[in-house]
C-alpha cells in the first residue's frame, strides 16, 4: 500500500492486485476514497468561491449605501442652507461646523 503512488512499482502492484482479491478490494476502496476526497475538496472550493463572491458583493453594496448616505446628507445640508445658517445646521445635524462649511463650499 505504501508504494501505491510510486510510478515505478505500478506494474508489480497491478500483478499482485490481480492475484489477491482482498488487495483488489482495497485498491477499489482507495480509488473510491481518493475520488470522493477530490469531489469533496472541489465542493468545498466551490462553496468558498461562492462565499467569497457573496462577501465581495456585500462589501460593494455596503460601500454604495455609505456613499449614497453621504451624498444624501450633503444634499440635505445644502437644502437646509437655504433657510438656516451653517451653525444651525451643525447643531441640527450634530456635525462639526467645519464639515458643514466644507460641504457648502
């Protein structure tokens, strides 16, 4: 069994497998387990890829929401500036006066 993956010993292993039913069954089990393991790894990799794509999309959506929120706040501040002073807007929005002034420039 320890030489199973040794390319140089494959012909000997195949001869022994043909002679011994127990070894033949072990050979089938190893091949099945190996394929099952490969399939499982492929499924896990696919799931990780899907999860990573979901995380990336969620981050993109979050950034878009934050940017939209910032733009909405700027629009609100500009609208308020039509009837309020920068100091009043600062108090109402609880934002620093300097930030309000920068938005209004």
